[in-house]
């Protein structure tokens, strides 16, 4: 935080209140409150890497008085230390401070890893903040004529002496229809915004802000008509590097394994790099479908992973869990996977696991199906290569090729599956019709309904899939896991790995007979069992629990929750929702007049109401 002239830090916030906002459920291993003139930094740190134990909070330059706070992981620390003539054993923040002195505002371009950082110059009343390309570490700020306030959680803004910022009603409206997570700037508060991923912000002594996008992907795959094994080797090297650099911990490691090729590859590589995993690796699996337990355990048995924890059902989310998430995030959770894995975080905390690996992000980037190659080859007139990747026997491939050449349909602007889903879902949304119109909800949904439909190149799909909802999930998961002392890690969203994929010829990404995710499959084939590496689809069998949840009996607890929320609606929600429609849905579901769409939408409506009501009331309603 940096203040306008004439103001005192204590007029804005009590440092102890910020410490509680940063570490509400466990004591940090180190914390500090630093003040210099009009500036203040409050930090809390959980030790993880060997260097973090000796880190000074914040890192302050003795000559200039510039202070640096860094939350994240430097993956190129040895390279930076060598370029800056520093000892590689220095803490990340010390390396970042030296890098700032060398490169100034070009600092982010020199860094690799997941991070949010602040450089504060109290003498010249200047602040520089930056985030990594994917936004794994959150960073929010509020700038007005009194102060620039920045924080890694929105919870920090709720404890200001000037009062908590006002909830944004438009954000709440979008939250009610599950569309609030598709924005890289807006937050739940009127006057607090996110720093977008891959951006940096400079605020000078005059209070003017300069927002700059410092990171841009290269879309530069060379043209190729046949496959070359070197591309598999280069991708494998980038994948192994992405996993290894995240293993730099003084504590046991954890890994989420769903049994699919993304999480299985990460789990298998972790065990492979550790040799005999023993007590150094713990595997966590969520098995809701029939085949998932067998696929999860296959990797553990093959790689001799001793500690395995498999959930076969998700526990009901209680008021205490909701309260914890609201306290940590400062707002209702937009992407619910963060709290879905609460049992994993609790196990990690019990076993002092401080790094948890996840396979999320593969589908959006390096393990996307790759079927857009068909359009690429068709557009380029490479019919022989197109024939080779089409499924079926030679005759069927020839017929399919002839059809593709003759018709050559342009891609549709939207996915038909998404459009059909919206047509079924929209009549059951609780947001008032006039608000649906004013907030352009139909248009917002259609933007998400594009998914893979309009693209004719693999890279076009990837570059448009790294959308705000990806960052939103990272933000939510990062903060919720951190409240248990756990650092989430996503190797498949490593900048070097994704860039390697984007720079690889498209012919490498989609295989013979319509085999998707081909590059990744070839790269992991030596480490992951062939049954997993070459499993043709992601299907894991039926989800018995999903059927039970949407049955008449399974919806009884949802009906009771809906009645509870309807009886205690916060006035702000009464302005937003169609109460008559809510009561009608409760009556209809009570009578058992439901189909799949009504059941799913009703459940999501009630959950959104419950989270918002809890947040606005400051606690669960009776």
C-alpha cells in the first residue's frame, strides 16, 4: 500500500488485521509488517523451498530503500543468479530485487515461474506490480485519490478501516448464472480490480496508472508434411523440465491423479524422478466413475507409490466449509474445484505436504485433442496427410476424404452441444429477465459456447482456450490450498512447455486413425502404462453418484436448502432474482416433476444462492 500525502497508514488499516486476512487458519512460518513513509507492506510466508527458510520479509535495498515482495516460484533462478553474479542459494526475492536493479520495468520478461510481485519505491512514491502469464498467483488492487492498495486476496480489502468495498451487483448477477469467472479484470467489489495475467502495472507519484501486457505467446509452428521424432524428444524434455522445477521442496510432495493421461503422466514422472517414492510422495484421487479406481491405482502400482488416498464420493459441503472459503477468498468461490478438493488439502496438512501437483490445464493446451488438424490439412491441400489421419479402413478413409474435399464446410461459430445446453438451461435461470437482458447474459454465454467450434487451426484453439476461466480456477485453488499451507502446482501450464507445443508442427499433435493428444502420448509412453497412455477416449464409465444426486430422493436435501435460502434472502438478492420462479422450482422439484436439466439447474441455482446469501449476511442463514 502507498498513501497520498497527508495520510497515515494507521488511518487505512491495522497491519495485524491484514496478517489475519493472509493467514486466517494457520500460523505462517514467517510474517512481517514493513513501513517506510507513506508505504506499507504486510507479508506472510509458508516455507517450502530450501531458500525460503532464510528469506527476509520484505527484501529491501539498503541503498535505494526500494522494497520487493515476491510470492511464487522462480524456475530460472540459477540462470538469473549467474547473469547477475549472485549466489544461487539466495532467496527468490533477493534475486528479484537484483533483477529489478538491472532491468527495471522489463523485470517480468526475465522471470520464469508462477508469481505475483510488488516493487515499492517509497522515496519516489512509485509502485510496480506484475503477474505471471497464467495468473497462478492472484493480485488485486484499488486505486483512488487516497491510496493504492494491493493484495493477493480480496479478503484483505474487507478489513480496511474505511469499510469493506461494496459488492458489485452486476457481478452477483453473473455469478448466479455461472458466468462471473469469464473476466480477467472485474471482481466482486465495485472498485477493486484484478491485475490480468501476463500484465504489469506502474503507478507513479502523480497517481496515474500504466497497464502493460508484458507477455505474448509466439504462434510460430513450422510447416511440415511428415513427422520427425525430434519434436517428441523436445516436447518430452520440456515436460520433464516443467515437472522437475516444481519439485524443489524441503517437504513431501503430493499429486492429484484422476487416472487420465494428464495427471497420470505427472504422477508417474514424480515417482520416476524420486526413484523409490517412499514417504516423499502422496497420491490423491477422486474416483466417482466406475473405471477410475483401477486407472488411478495402475500408476501407483506400476511406480511403487506407497501412500494413496482415494475418495469415492464427495462429502456434502457444510456451512463451515463455505465459511472457510469465503474467509480465505473474500468472496463466493466462482470455480468450485478449489473447495471440492478440501479433503486432499486436509490430508496434505496432516502429512506436511506443501506442494500439490495437478494435471489441470492439459485439455486447454498441450493435451487438447488436436482434431483441428483436419481443417489445417484441408486448407493447405495436403490431402495425403489428411487421408493418413482419418479413422477407418482405406476405403472409408477415401470416402471421408472425398466428402471433406467436396463439401469443405466452414466451422460453425458455436458448439452445438453448448447451444443445446443453453436452450435447456435458460428457462430455469433465477436472474430476473430484465437483468438477463441488461447484463447481456445470452451474448456472454455464446462467447463461452464457441469453445472449439470456430477454429481451423490447433494453435487458434489453444490460444483462445487459455481464457479467464483458467486463471479464475488457478486463483481459487491457489488461495484455498494455501490456507492449509499447500502450494498448488500445474506443470501442464508451464510457459516453456506450452510455448514448445505452440512451436511444434501441427502434424505432430494428431495421430493416425484419428488418435488425439498424439504428441503427449508419444512423449509419455516410456513412463506411463500403455493402457493409460493410449486409452482412446476419456470415458471412465458411468457416474452412479450423479444419477443418485439428481433422483427424487437425492434432491431432498437440495429442496430443504432452497427453502432455507428462500426464507432468508438478503435484500440485495431479492433485487436480482425472480422469487416467483424460485418458489415454482421448489414446488416442482418437491412434486418430483424433474428431468436432467431441471435437476442440474435447480441444484446449481440453490448452491449459488447459498454462497451469495452466506457472503452477504456474513454467515449461514438459519
